[in-house]
C-alpha cells in the first residue's frame, strides 16, 4: 500500500476503537450506542456526499503517513467508487429510479423522478 484510501482509514479507526475498549475480543457492538456497521456506513455516506471532504481527508492522511499530498485516487478508491454501494448512494442522492423501476422517496420539497421508458 502506497497511499491511504477510505477503507484503510475506517479499518484503522475500527481497530483503534477495539484496542481502546475494555473488551478482550472484537465486537461489532460496544454498549448500547455504538455499532461498527453504523459507523462504517456513516463514514462512507460522508465520503460519498462530500467529495471535497473525501479528497481533503485522504490528502491529509497521505501527508501524515507517506509525507505526500499526491494523487489520492488510488486503485482501491477507483474500485470503491464503482462499487454497488456507491452506485446505490448516488441513485439515492440523485433520486435515480432503482433498476426495478420504483422510485426512491422524495426529499423535502421535491418529487421523485418518473422512470424512463426503455
């Protein structure tokens, strides 16, 4: 690995949280208020919804770890952006109809787009 990517940041954050907890074994749930899958989803949503934050956080970590602010578009990040998860988030953000033709719920002040006829 020669550059930091979002998955590596999340992985290290999860390891650090586990190491700092009083539990002797890994657990996806810590008490009543923290769950690893929810944490993962929150960070991935933030990265997807705020591309500027995504680029800034990668540049900052690359500078800290590798002393470079170079290209933050690693192969892993390109793969991530093509993942079904990011595509799903993009559909939700852009209110693009799902493949089945059903529309996602409209946000406040807007109506869902009608599916296109093929």
